[in-house]
């Protein structure tokens, strides 16, 4: 567990637990344009994928969360599924601290790369992952991965797959 924060109340980073599932569902709902998942999916993110996720609390509120997993076919890669930071946790570099907390976990000791998908217009996420890549001394590459018409039936913008790595700096 890591406690960080400015001169305001500290933000505590920790592994998720299944009791965070419903709270995660509410957090995502309060962080548009994030795509909501079912509460059951959020429960799985907080239990089955807890080793590669991170929950951030401030004053007892869940103010940040990253869900991720290590794809079975890519044991050197952690895939970041979703990054949520509530307005109560913004402005303190929380998202990047959460990313670093994940790659610093024992579960990620063999991880040298990070992947995620981002829509073209999500400037905050592009900035976050570019900054993370810089901090890690790693290259960032990307290409269109899930296409709007082909994969989303025209109902969601295309998603670009970002790949960061290999990491050359310690967390």
C-alpha cells in the first residue's frame, strides 16, 4: 500500500478487493467518456484481476482505479483495460502513479511492456501514456486496432492499440 498526496488529504493506493466492485461501477459512471461495464464485470476486475489493478482512496472515497491484466499469450505485457480518476483525485498525477504502482507489483516482475487502447480524440489518455513512456524511458508505438465500422458496428470510435516498452528505467 502506498500513501501519497499533496498538502490536502492523502490518496492511498492499494490492490482492489471484491468489495470495490460496486464502487468501481459508480466511479466509472462519474467519469465520462469511460465505457461502463456490468457490475459483475467490475467485481471480476476487483477480484480475478486484483494483482494487476489498483484502487485509489481519498477520505474513504474511491477516487481512482485502473484495471488491467497480463494476456496469457504475452506474459511480458500488462494490458491496461481502463483508467478512471474522479474529479476529487485529479491534478495530482494520480493516473501515472497508479500505472507505476501496477508495473512495480510482484505480479508484473516479468513485465517489460504495457499496452492499452485509446480513441483518437481522448487527449487526456494520450498525454498520460506518452508521459508514462517518457518516465519509463520506453518507446511508444500505436496503430488502429479495433475499427469503428468493422468491430463496433459504427457505434463506437475506433480504438488505437498503444504499446510502450521495453521499460528501461526503474519504476
